[in-house]
C-alpha cells in the first residue's frame, strides 16, 4: 500500500469518564499518547496522521513542527464527547464518537482512499510490513485471539473483531461501520468489537485478515496490561498458524 493513499488515525481520551478503564491519571495518559504519536511520526512510513481526542485535550502545536521535519502532515483534532453517554454505555461508545467526528471534521480523510486506526497509546512495531503487504482497496481486521481455538475463547468474545489496529476503506467505514457504535452497551457485554463484527456480517463487503499478525508494544488503558514484543517462539507459532490457514478472514463473500 502506498502511504499517500491512506491516513493513520490515532484515537485519544486523556480525561476518561468510562468504566472498565484501568489507567485514569490524565498526566500519565497524555505522556503515553505523546510517546506513541512521536513514534508514528518518526519511525513509520505514514505521511498523513490524524490525532483526535474526545475529552477536550489539546496536543501541543510542536507536533506540527516535528511532523513537518519528517515531511509529514499531522492533524490535531479535539472535541468534548457526550460524557453522559460514555459513562452510561462505555468507552466503546466514546471510540465510535471519535471515529465519526474524524470522518465529519478531518481535512485529510477526504484526500485518501482509506485509513488505518491504531489505539492511541499503543505502537504497532511491524506497521511498515503491514503497509507493504496490504492493498488500499481491501479491508483488514483481525480476530480477538490468534492462537487459541475458538472453543477456548470466552463465549462473549467470539463474535468480536480486534479494534486496536485495522484498515478500512472510506466507503466501507461510511456505509457499514460509522454509526454502529450507537448499539454499544458495555454493561450488557455488548462492546464496540461486537457492534462492528455484526455490522460486517450484515454488509456484503469482503473483509480480510492482515497477512502478518500486528505486533504491539505499550499499555492497555482498559486493563493495564503491558504489551511487549513477542518472543521468537511465539512469532514462529503465529506465523505457522497463519500459514496453515488457522487465522482466517472475519468475513469472505
């Protein structure tokens, strides 16, 4: 995929109001977001980067100068989402609001054919390879578990897609995914991962898995888990199960 044909969207929520959130300190969250944003500017091929925060937090203008020094464009968006709705329905509702806001307010999105989304405090350390192996007219999502057989995945998590990183064409997002977040009810165990999974099932659009499994480093705000680079044997195992066809497209029509 040619980087100019796509954009990277980094979602941010420095001041959180949602339940099921482990890390709530705004200063610590902002620092981790800044670390990831800097990583994507300096160390990835993306030329169009969009950062959007739904808690009213404004990132420093110095990021524009940093992006320019690497010959990249960066757009810093912020708004205050519906905190009552997020508190009632969960952070997935807030994530959906962010993506809809980006669609309606970004100056970069209309210039590209699709976009990558990465949860703002995570770094995808093999993103350059994912870009090389992907096509801008396809849609790429991953299942929530790469190595566990379906029967070992908790029942509630089976009809889900992984939303930490994905690539979608602008048309697929607009027509099938953008408003699905309205159905999120996390207290009833219906997350954004469920809502988008069901929206994909209802569409007639082909969805693929990445040919290489994304690899993260960083901290999850939901549960505080630390993601580290996979060990060599786990990388081999993921590669093997992918080769054998165990990691299959979510939907293929």
